[in-house]
């Protein structure tokens, strides 16, 4: 188990782990980015598979992400339905603007968004996603 207190990364040193494919894998990549505890996407995916947190299509549900955080850090994240910009670190789940069927995970850290999508540069100051769930790791 790792200490959540050790996530005091300097914003400019956060490495965004990118998903392999624009259509799937965002949850695994966002978790790897938020924890900064995996060398790459593949290592995090293997950990998710070993622990049963990911489906065969590499999709990660909100309950599975919550359980992954509990197992990795030993703390239960707060589940919110909005993003408060005062949160220090959070995993955000939302939908693409105007597209109800597409869901996406990304990271919020100290005022910036880190998006695992391969064609989006990170960090960015705002997101086009409509945030529907937030798992707060540090407030």
C-alpha cells in the first residue's frame, strides 16, 4: 500500500500516461497518471487485470476505480458529482460534450487537467467533458 500523502508532485513533473487507443483504456491511463506509480500504461493495465478492476474491453467503472484506489492507497475516496477547483487531486469521469454514449476518465491536479487521450496535450486548464463523477483523492 502506498501513502496518498506522497502525492505532492510538482505540477510540471507529472507524467501523463496515455491510453493506447483513443476509444478505450482511459481509466487505466488516468489511474496511472494520478498515482504516478506505474512505469507505463501496460504495467498499470496488468495490475488492473490481476485485481479484477478492468473489463475485457479495458473499460473501468466508477465502483471499480473506487476499489482500485482503496487497494492501492488504503483510503476510500470521496465520491462527488461536481468538481470543486479547490480539490488538489481527483479522478474525473464524464461524458464527451454532446455525446451521451461516450464516457471518459481524466485527472484533475492542482488546477490542471491531465487527459490520457492520445491526441490531447496535457496539462490543460479546462476540459470539454461534462463531469458526472469525481473521486477525490486529496482535497
